[in-house]
């Protein structure tokens, strides 16, 4: 139900990267985000096309990275917000994803992970959680993404 996908506006650079992506990989990317802050380009790839996008031994990604000269990150699309958020982190370390809605209508995604794995999930300089926030807002109007351990989740639910 990508509510916002109809409203996504690409910059000319993003549009040209999208076209380059499709030329190099032959996979279909539905979105491209230039994230200046983290010096990367995020492509949201159609479901089932990650292998094609990456290429044999990562060949397509390497080629794309050389052409764009920024780090390339791929996320497989899902119209289900929980699956989509799991795909953003691309990790089997995630125990659960819950989406809570406040009275004012704002939504928060809570990603539940083992305390020891929290750093890996958050990523260097928060780059993974940052990517999750950008994409969750863009596609599902989820305003925040929190990474909590099961213990922290229990505490927050009891507040």
C-alpha cells in the first residue's frame, strides 16, 4: 500500500541514476534517493529482482558504483510496511517489527533486536536506521524508527 509512492518526486540526478541503474542491471528500481549526508545512493528494487540488481559476484553494483562514485545501497520493496522495514535492514537479526500509531496519527516503527546486535542494526554513524527513517517516511508516512531490545520494548509498553 505504498501510500506516498504516487507522490514521490525525483530530482533530475536521481532520475538519471534510476535510468543508469536499469541500463546496467536490467532490474527495475522503483525509486532512487541521493542521501548526501551519508554520501550514498539508495535504490528501492522491485520484489524478486535483488539478485538481478546485484549481478554475479556483485558485478552490477560495482559497475554502478564506479559510474556514480557514491556508495550504492539496495532495498527490496514490499507493500507491507513491516516487511519493507525488515528489508531495509536486510537482517535476520531482527526479532520483530511493530508499528504503533499515536492519537495524533503519527506512526512509529519499532524494530526489536537483541541488545548485542543493536550496533550492527543501527549501523556506522546510524546509517542503517537513517535509511529506514527516510524510506519509512517516504513510503508509509512512518515518522520514526526506533531500535529497541526486547527488554527496552517491555519497559516502553509498561509506561
